C-alpha cells in the first residue's frame, strides 16, 4: 500500500503544479494540457466538457466564441468532451 500511497501523492503534486501554472503563469492555450478532473461544465455549444480546462482547450483550438453556459452537465447531452 505504501507504493500506491506514494504514487497518489506524486499525482496530486503534479496536478497542483499544473493547476498553478494554468491559473497563474500560462494559459491552457499555450500548454495544451489539462489535469484529469471530473468537474463538468456545459459549453455554449451545448457540449458537456469534463472540466473547465477541457472547455478552454476547445475554445483555443476550435471555437473562439465558446464560453461556459453553466457548471454541470448539459441537459440532454451525455457525452463528455475530453482527451483522457
């Protein structure tokens, strides 16, 4: 169990570092990497994105007009847009 615990700690530290970079230093458009977090957001294109970072990445790459419609799954849409 110690190996799994250490592995989880490493993953958590990496996620915190990436989140810090995304928040304070560089944009997701520049790095193109998102932390794997399930925190659904509904985009103005009525697509459910697995998290805000994935929505921002779609905005950078394919749809500059894309914005957050609301936090949570889009009603009536069950597919998550993600690149896991």
